C-alpha cells in the first residue's frame, strides 16, 4: 500500500484511504491522529501483490493487466445431515473461482440431476475476509494451494486440485504446489442408491440414433382391403405410410365421390402395428420391457421388495411390423383386417433397392381399368357472340367469360422502350390503279395477337386515310363459319416481308418492316425461321451446291474493280434467279442484313443535324444544360469522352424526341476509332438555339426530305419478277444500303 491519507467523517471516526493494485480503496484500520499507527498496530497486506510488468515503464492496474483471468480450484466440503439415520453427512463437490483483477471469490456447485439439493452458486462473487483473528484482511492468491483447507464464513473447503492455467500462474509467483488429493465419494450416493439398483442392469432401449438418421423419411404404399360387408362397392383403397424414424404405421382411406361413408382423418392412427394381434387386444400394462416379481406379496407400511424376473417367464412377447415385412404383394394383419399391398412410391422403391436389393416392383392390379371417357361432341357455332363464348356455354351450366392467355400477356407486354409491336408496310393487291397507290401500316401486338391497320394519309389523293381496321384478332380466310372446331387466327409467324394476307376480304402484300421488327425477329429466330440466318443460308447452299464456279463468275462480273462489294439489287436479282421463287423477300433481306455494308458518304452530316434540330425545335426540347450536367456526372475521369451505349442510355432517359435510327446514326458519326463520343461536341451540334444548321440552304440542289412513313413505302422498279413483282427500298438494311460486303466471306459460306 502507498502512504495512507486520513479523513474524518461526521462521527469523528478515523478512516484510511489506500491504493490496492493501483486502485484507490478505503480501509477501516482506525490509525491514530495524523495517520500515525497506534502502539502495537501494524498495517497488514490486504490484497495480492503482483509482479511488475516486463518491458513497460509502469505497471498497469490489475483490472487491466488481469482482465478475464481467473484461478479455478476443485474442492469439496462436508455437510451434516441431522435427524436422519440413513446418512450422517454428505460430501458436496464444488469449484472455487479467484478473480485476479479485484481479488474476489466465487464458489459454485455443479448441478447434479435428481440430487434433491439446491445447487448452483453457493457464495456469490465478492472479497471474502480471512477467519478470525485476521478478519481485517481479505483472501489473496497466496492463501490458496492444493491439498489445503480454507474457511469461508465458518465452512471449511478442502482444495484437492486445480486446472493447468492455475498451476502455471501459482508457480510463476513463487508458490510451491502440493500434490493433488483424492476426491472422496458421497456415502449416501454410493451405498443407498447402489442398493436400490438390481443386480442385473436394465436393458437400454436407445432410439435416438434411429430418429436422427431417419427423421422425415416415410415409406408409402398403396393398398386395398376387401371389406366383407361391402361387396357391392368393391375393395376399399388405402394409403399406408411407414415412418422409418420410430417404426410406426398410419393408414388413410381414399374415399371416392358420393361413397356415402363418413370422412375420418385416419383409418389407423400412427402407432406400432403388432403382428397377429389378438382380438380383443391386450390390456394396458400387459406388455412391458421387463418383468418384476413381488417377493413379500402385499406391501405393508408402503414397503415393498421386488426382484427382476431374469428368465422373463411371465413376459408377453409381441412382434411388430418392420420395413422388411412390407413389400408389394404382401398381406398384413391390421387388427383382424387383411390388407394387400399393391404399389409404392419412388422413394420407397429406392429405399428397398439400397437396403434389401429388391428390383421387382411390379404393381398389382386390384380393379378393372375404367372405361374410356366418351368423346364430348361440341355443337357447331351458332353465330351468336364469339366462338369462345359459344364454346364456354357448352362446358358449364354457368356461362363464364373466356380466359385470356395471361402468361403470354406478361411475357410479351410492353416494357420500357420495348414496345413488343411488329409494324409492316403493306399495299393492296388489286387491279385498281388508284388502290395500288394506297399505303398501309399493319401493326401486330404480340401480347394478345391482335392486328390493327392504318392507312397513310397522302395529300391530294382523294383518300382521307387514318384508321382502316380496328384492333382485333383476325381469322384466316377459307374457314367454315358454322363448325365445332375453333377457328385459326393470324399469328406473328404469318407476317413477314413478302407475305400475302387477307383481312376481311382485303388482300395485302407486306412490302417492308421497321427496324424494331427486323431486330425482334432476328433475336427470336427460333420462332421466325425466315429471320434465321443459318436456316436461310443452308437453304441457299442446298440450291447452289453444283454451281460454285458459276456463282464466282457472276460475282466477279458484277465487281470489275475487285472491291469485294456488290450492289444489293444485283444480289437480290441473283438470289431470285437462283431460287426460282423459292425465297421470300424477308429471307433475302436476312442475308442482305447480315452481309450488308452501309455507305455513310451518301447521307450528309449537316442534313442529319438539320433534321434532328428540326425535330427538337418542334417538340420544344431545350434541356441541353441538364444533358451536359448528366454527362459530366457519368464522366468519372473528366476526359470529355463516353462510350456509345452510355450516351445512348442518357439520351433515352431524357426522352429525346428523335427516332431511334436517326439518333443511332448521329452517334455513329461522332464516334472516334476507340468507340468513344465527345458528348460536348455532340450536344452543341444538337443545340438548335445556339448552333442552328441550315443544310438546305448550303446545298445547290436540296433533295426532297421524306418523312419516316414515306421512306417506309418507297419503291424501286428493278426487274419485276413474279411473284415478288414489287421491289422496294429495304429499310431493314440500316438505312440506304448499297452493297453486300465481303464477297469472299459470303462465297465461303456457300461452299
């Protein structure tokens, strides 16, 4: 302890403040005035003195240096048992914990099952004073050793051993440990309880392993019972389940409709099923695991003496059904009812294959197969309502509206910028000169297979244009009206470039499609074979197997400068002549789109910018500063360049009022060799407020700019050949395509 400091309380009692393990504590030693010791008084050590820290200037306090460090001792004490002649005392084993951080002690007794004693914590954790005459001091670590006795509040504890950590710690502080002592047994436990045990130990029935291994595994059998009281109704169908976890069985009955029997949860509740069980069954308590014999007969004064019947002469042995007794074709006795096992499920078959090696699981036919259901004759359509409504009125008494294909609706409904609508350009197939010039747009909605037709309004044509056919499903022509079978409707696979369709008597020829339609059909080539490049190429290869030299000569003649590029019109005429009408316009376009090459020199950049600015001006789009801010946010490196896809996504998020093909063409023009776009330069070029482009004034002969719909219907007169006597400009070939690139690659595919 350090130098004491004296303080006076209101009762003028002298108290001393001292540092215990570098922690200030108050002790009631009552020294003299000024802290001087009284005659014959000495300051005694009241706490453990730990060795100083190694390698540091000053030792940390004990509550830091010895945090969570505890000395553990094994001990026992004797407890007297008065007024009981069976035992005079008991030996109670306990553990003593000494906490190094504050010299506190705790005594606990391990809980013993069925001991009849209140066990657990005997002495709660606190500093315990030494027995008299040293009650002014507390126990320290130096007071503990093996094979010694210590006294806590008048109770003596005999320390018999300690753990390895405690031994090492006590040796380091200089304490010489005594050899460990033996642990005495409790006489009451060893003598009294041993006398109650039989000479032959009880048989142990351990079912935990079986439960843990087979919990949740159930064998299932289909079985029948020929009830003698119900011969007219046939055998009763049952389902037997065998639980592998505890060898129990339950049975349920499958009741047919209108059987007249009460519905019960179980035909047999879950329990072990005995073999050859007597009727009536045994009384409760007749069957036990072992038998006891009463030696003295009727017990007197609540005292009885029993011995175990080792020979089990009076025991009743009963066998229960196991999984080895169950198999297809076996007959089991369910309390007097003979049940035949007819079939089992796949899990049961696998169980018997692995465990018993059974491979024959032929089911038993216990009833005649039902007669085939009579064919339902649907009456023909009567003309009232739709065919679906008329068919539903025949299926049920309560007429319900026909169900829609919600799966198709969810899979092919509009999502974001994906419209899921296929649009085609079409013309009327007629001999009328006026009707030949009419232009139509056919829209096919993939979500519900509906079709709508709009007519392009052209000035001074005498035709108003607008909606030509309301959106609805359209039947294919040539079908009988009043019939039982449902009618066939036009599907997406029936519409492609070059196809001829008839909508309510009007014949149309599909002459072109928009870029989205071509892309969608090529992405889903498994649904549209005319857009599958591999299928079309293989079809062309099968037609030109023996004409390789002729094809090379033809391509070389059309390409005298050896540029490996030929015109699309030349390529189309060659395919038509080779196929002799076996290729549709869409299939030729599929080949052309795959090998097509854009001639960017034909489209002037200023013309594209002027068209784009005109679109932005008409839609009053002026959010150019916000565009630059978003581009700067996505440009993490602040280099002024962003990839093509990032720029396109940003423009789409602003809902820029520009067609997709125009926006993609402009982005391609501003692309550098590294596929990066200078977004500042591009946005400044689109800014019609500050940088207006007058492309029409700069050109000597300004061309006629056609709207998107008119470009879709533009036609070219190139060698009319039946049946494709209309030859149109191909919108699907990325704008105005002029040639087929890489002749050598195409010829290599045809080999």
